[in-house]
């Protein structure tokens, strides 16, 4: 039982390059989320999904796209990376029970030069 | 949209000192409240949560938090901190029964000196 796993853990991109972050979970979470963490700003929600085949925008969705083709995977894409997207990205999952508790992955540190 | 404020960005304490971290939120309806902790180099994990009932909630590692509805606050406390409590602490709010999003505060970085 790996929980919530993110790949890659670290990545350096040049401005304009594209990349995809993968979040995989084996905890049967219905809901999945992508957050970015920046100093002094806490975690801000980028996009989320309430089930397979569904996605929705969060607080800071611009410049990102997501897909949830399979229940266990939630992909975050950057089509044309910008230095402002330098951040630590966290994926999280939640079951449908209303406890609200999120289970987080270990984070992916992205640097855009 | 709700917002969450953590007024202390950095806190430095000596071991055995008492801790109180402030958290205020802006939403006036029914909320679910959380404190998450992020130890250095690790992912966030749940420290404690409040849904209903007794407004004084006890969590792991001796932490507790008190929900004061009239003050829109959910402050985190610990009577005696340890060096191993060095971490970043995040308060989070979810509107009860509506939506699926947690809104996080900006975090408080706690350093405990041995």
C-alpha cells in the first residue's frame, strides 16, 4: 500500500518547455487534488477531481491542465512552463466520507529557469 | 470564498515552552477545521480536526486546538514543545457540506531550540 505517490520528485525546466506530473494512489480515493506550495502563501489549489473523468478549477488554475482518465491517477500538465510556476507541487486524495481529511504525496519540486 | 489567516509566520521557542499558533477564518457558516503539520522534507499530515461537538479537540503528539465560533478562530496549542516539533503548521478550513475544497492558511514555521 504505497498511499499517494508523485513522480517525478524533482525537475528543472527551461521556460517554454512542457511536462507532466503524475499522481498515483492506491487508497481508493474518489477526490484528488493538486496544490502548489509557495513560501508564506501556504497551499493553493490548482485543480481537483471528484471522480474518474471529471476535473474542476481551483484557486490558481491558469497555466495548468489536468486529466483523470483512471480513478487512481491524476495528472498535472504544464504546456509552456514559466518561472512563476517554480514551486513545490503536492497531490492529495480524499475518500467520499465527509471527514475531509486529505492524504498527501511527498511533493514534487519544480524549477523553471 | 473563505479565507484563512495565520498571523504568526515564524515562531522560535525553547524546549518546554508553551505554544499557541493563531488561525482565523472568514466564512460565517458551518465549517470543518483542520491543522496539518509538515516536518522538514516530508509531506503534510493531519494533526487534528474539528467537525462538531466539543470545541476543544485533541490531536496527536500532545497538540490540541480550540474552536471559538464567535471569534472565527481555531488556535493550536501545546503545553510543552519538544525539539521534534520543529515543523511548518498549516490551518485549513472546509465549508461543511458544500464543495470539496480545503482552503489553507499561509503556514507558521516553528523552530524549537534544544
